[in-house]
C-alpha cells in the first residue's frame, strides 16, 4: 500500500511539473537546438550562457542572471563560457576562465564588465589585465590573478573557442537550458527570460524523470 501511494504521489508530481513546463512555448519563448551541447556536470541541469564582456546585452543581463541563479534548486548549475569569434577575443576568454576557476563569478564579473564595457579598459591584453587586477579591492584579486596565470586558464579559453566554433554560437548572450533549449529573450526584458529559464528547468527535469531506468 505504501509503495503504491508513493508511486501515485510521484506520478501526480510529474504531471503537475509537466503542466507547469507547458507555459514556455516553443518558437516563442525558446527554440530547440538541432545539436545539443554536452553538459559538464553529470546529474545536474545546466543553465549555460555564452557571453562576451564586450557585449552591451550581456552587460545588462549579467547582474539579472547572477542574482537569479542564487534561487536555482540544488540540481541546477550556472555555467558561463566566453565567446571567441576571433583570436583577439582569447584574452577576454582567459579572463572569464580565470573567473570560473577562482569561483569569483559573483564578486568579479560586475567589476570586469564595468572595466571593459564602461571604462573601455583593454583587459584582453595580459599586461593590462595584470596591472588592473592588482589594484582591485572588491574581490580577491590575488586569487583571480593566480587562476589567470595558471595553465588551466589558457586551456579553458581554448576550449571556449572550440565550443564557439563547434556549436556555431553567433549571438550573445545565448542561454541554453539542459543542453538543448535556447532561451528567446524578448528584447531587453531580461526578467521575463528568467521565468522562461525556470520553466525550461522544470521541463528538463520532467524529461529526465520520465526516462526509463
């Protein structure tokens, strides 16, 4: 009896989740990628953002997405990759890689965006970045610089370039949920996009729960 009750509750929960996920409309709120992008973390639902520190739309989306990601359930993770459309962008990709490696995304990203987008500081240049970061006090600058100088940062930046080319990322920001659902933002209404992200997370979770063991 208890086992049957548990199965019934699970089925009802899945049904409710499915109904909730239907609020996001394909072709309007999101599109399905023809070629899914592999997730990095097994057992997680990834919200993957391709962005550029130079991008005005990313500049406005970043604080909204970072704040919203703090509300993600434990089975959801935020992954950020800097686009590399030309060799000159590898420098900024290395900065983004260092931010990821150091775990300073929430502290450092707002300052980096301001430096690149508002102040027009060329942080793609290694010498400029090292000088700039050594003067920062709003985050652990030594930790970020250590990550930046590591071989892992250069390797991660090269992988960002490969991802950009392999999956033909042509616009920023590009946000993908669960490896295959690309969020369609309505102009600069970033907060509505957060609602779509939440609904797609539910959709992906439902699909994963319905897979045979």
